[in-house]
C-alpha cells in the first residue's frame, strides 16, 4: 500500500506517527472551516452538557467549549492516540471536559443527559448506524440536538474516491442519513448544504 493511502487510512482509527500527523492536520485549515460551517448554525445558548463523538485531535471539543462558555463537554474516540492528543489539546480546559476512549456502538453516556451531541467527519466509520444513532438518541435530553457534519454529501466524485481508498468507510447521502435518524426516533431532521462545497450539516432534534 502506498504511503499516501496508508496515511489517509488513519482517518478511520488514527495510530502511530501517520495518525498523529493526520490528527494535527484535522485540527486546522479546511477541516476546521468545515466544522465551523456546522457549528455556526447551532443555537447560541441552552446547552449545559455536550459530547463530541469521534473527537479526533480535540479541536472541536475546544470549539464547543468556546461557543458554550457554561457547558461541560465529553469527547469520545475509540482511538487511544486521538484521546491522548485531544486531552493535550484541551489541557487548559481540563476542568470543563473529559476525554474518553469508547466506541459509539457502546456509548458510555448517561441516558437523557446531553443537550448537544456532535459528530464531525466520523459517521462514515460507525458501521451499524442504526445502533449508533439509537445510542445517541438515548443519551440526548428531550429537545436535545444531534449534529452530523460531513465534507461529502455522497454525491460528489471526491467523496466516492476517498471512500474507495479508505477501508471500512461508507459515504452517505443526506437522504440516507435522514432516514437512519428518523428510524432512530428523531422527529425533526434538517439538512444544511454549503453554498460552494459538497459539505453538509445535519441537525436532528429529539
Ligand atoms: C476523520 S477523523 C475526524 C476527527 C474529528 N471529529 C475532526 O473532525 O477533526 C474520524 C475520527 O472518528 C473516530 N471514530 C471512528 N469510528 C469510531 C467509533 N466507532 N467510535 C468512536 N470513534 C470513532 C476515529 O478514531 C477518528 O479519530
């Protein structure tokens, strides 16, 4: 396997030197812009407890803590490297967050306790979305929001090219995500498309 392909395959579960390089890159640049596109449309207040699933290098945990100054955030990732780097990234805010190693298939979150749960560039790797979304739904408070942000809407050639390169990756269209979310119980599901990029942000309300 070419080094460039090995490198990009770290997106699924980052490890080692290449995983660290990838996580550092995802903490900035275009990837951060993508995250902000999703964050910008969230309500300004009303969030006390939040969780970022597949938190990677931790930049979005920091962005959530900055946006909701009175809130506490749990960052979850099944990659031990990601958990370690995300904890380092958020060391200054250690009293307001906790980084945990866990799989979304067995989410260790208290039922009904979270006002906001986010998933940036990660649902592609979650396997059975029925199980994962049901777990997210259970952890949300009544009226709580689950936001998914993806850089591909499943219709662009680049997204499909990356899907072919990364083992275990599934790219979803907005309609497919909405169908999974409704099946998990979410009553209201809205999709926001970026005006120039194939980026989508999906907001599902419990
Ligand atoms: C492409 S990275 C995105 C990281 C971060 N959300 C961001 O936008 O910078 C995907 C992350 O999701 C994590 N991940 C994938 N599947 C997961 C699962 N089933 N449970 C927990 N974390 C998962 C990976 O370990 C990786 O850190």
